[in-house]
C-alpha cells in the first residue's frame, strides 16, 4: 500500500503532466485603486495576489505583466518566495 507521501507525489506528477508548470501568474486588475496587487497567481485551487513592485509609486500594466512573469518564474524555480 502506498504511503501518503507517495500518493501526494503521484498526484503532483499527474497534475504537472496535465497542466504543465505548477504556478501561473497573470495580469488581473482589481478595482481597489492598488496597482501593486493587479497580478493573480494560481496553482490548482490555490490562488493569491502577491504585492509586486511595492516600492514603486506608479506602475503600468506592462510593468505588472513583467513583474508577474518574473514572480511566476521564481515560484516555479522551487525557491521559496
């Protein structure tokens, strides 16, 4: 009988075969007047909005898209954010 860890690893492997990389971050503007949370990152049922470019006073859509891609790459690198 497989262990819980083996089951979890098999599920993760299956997920990655079907859906590819684990995290996807995309531009998803909010209506809250806070430009810094206009990227949503998802992985399966998990979803959250990181605060990106927090030290910038003003950011454009292009800035946020680039920051979201950088953050996605970081998440998928295996390094803890």
